[in-house]
C-alpha cells in the first residue's frame, strides 16, 4: 500500500491563494539591502588576529611572572625591615636596662663599622657620604621609580 | 545563561585562547560591515576591527561582561565605539555620524543626499547597465540588485550605520537606540525612511508587475 506524505510548507496559502504583492516586494528589497550592506574582511584576518591574541597571552604570562617577583621582593624587604626593627627594639630595651650584653654590643659595633666603611668608600668614590639625608634621598628616588613603573604599567594596560 | 557562546567563553577564560577564533570567524564579516560604513577605508576598518576584537578578548579574560545577556550586542558596541574613536583620530575633526544624535533636521539632510544621489547616480549607472545588456527590454533581477547596491553605497552614514546594525548585526531597535543614544522613534524612522525611499526609487523605474517576476 502506498503512503502519500504531504508536506505543507505554507499553510496559510491554502486559505489565501492571493499573494500579498507589496509584502513580497518589501521582503525582496530587504533581502537585497542585506546583501548590499554585507562586506567581508580579508581572508587572513582571523589568522592575524590570533597572532595578536597569542602575543597578548604571552605578555599576560610575563606580567604575572613580574608581578610575582615584585611581590616576593616587597615581601622579603618588608619582613627584613620588621625583623630588623624588632632586633633594634630588643637591643635598645636591653641597653636601657643596663644589662651586660656583649654579643649585641659587638653586633652593633660591627654593623656601625660596616656602615662607616661603606660611607667612607662612597665618599672617596662618588664624593658623598652616607648619612641620614642621603638615605632619605635614596629612599625617595626608589619610591619615585616604583611609583613610575607602577603607573606606567596601569596606563599601558588601559591603553 | 542564555548566551550561545558561554561554553567558548569559559574555555577562553581557562586559558584556551584558540577558541577565540570561533567567535572571530563568526563575527568578523558582520562587524566589518559596520566598521567599513564608518571608516570607509578597508585597511583602517580592519585595523579598527582588530582593536575591537582585542578589547573583546581582554573583556572575556577579565570577566567584564559577566552580567550581560548577549555577547554579540556587547561586541558590536565595542566595534562601533572603536570605529568612531579611530575616525576621530584619523580625521581629527567631528565625525559625520555625530549627526546621528541630532533632531529632525538630519532627516532633511539625509533626504537631500538621497535625492541628489537618485538624480545623479542612479540614472547614470542604471542606464549604462541597460545599454550594456542584451536587446531584451525586460528588466533583470541583477539590474534591480545593482540599483539597490548603488543606493546603499551612497546613503549617508546616519542611515547606513543604522541599517547595518539592524539588518547585518541583528540588533533590535532598542539595542540600536541604546548604542547610538538616539530615541527609539528616530531609529525606527530612519530604517523606514531608507527603505521607503529605496522602494520609491525602484517603483518609479519599474512597474510593480514587472518587478514581481523577480520576487
């Protein structure tokens, strides 16, 4: 037995055999407007784009590495300063008590001799000695360099 | 999440940048159609589009459009804004599409240009084409298509950009209105007027019955 399968694609056409001409012209025009507006980028556009994406990815990796290193350096310096401050505080306190602490005294003496020697060498070589003022200037320069590199990084990223 | 690209976006965020090519391949031509309407030059349009894609890539990596419903809408807004910025940089003067956000006087400006185009360009191009064609006096579908192409190529930006956003980028009237900061009525009006003008031009040239053969 043969089975006939009817597929009605335009159901409404059964009831309204007269076509809406105006609507057809409109859709014809719209279709052509669509075709006319379309433009195509170069065939190698995606390839070039993906090269840029890969570069961006590499830069991002490098940024993460640099950030990690900077974080380690800042962390180490901070902990070193904290440890140093604790030691100094401890030494000062014991000195106030008037106790004999030959080990700490000799440590301070060694440190001050080292600073003195470095200061003398710097004075001979560069013409300035390490004292409180030069320390402040060096610290300020370091802060400026840090701030500049930080700001540049942010601006570079945003642009 | 209704976003069709959500899986790809997640993969990109997890470091699989090669997946970005799927988005690029799918959107590049549609986005280029919009960029070229603004920048006119192919090289400049491609550079601008590369920039827009890189902005999209960074936005994906940095989770910037988490709350947005559609990646395509978000991307086309980047494409449009980047192209306008580049136009301003390149020409270092007011972008002609600035007229997009002004009042009804722009319609007149647009219509004038369309009228001028109709008088000077269409007659020439169509008649040249007709001359080249066979002795058959009937119009061909190609002829009508050429007129439409020529018309679209000459309409001012305040029309062509909106038409591209609507027909090529599949943005809704509301989305175009948000993006261009124009009243929704203006957006609808411009689409309607551009279409009506084209229909008028075509129907003036060819009888409706004849045209219906190619529909």
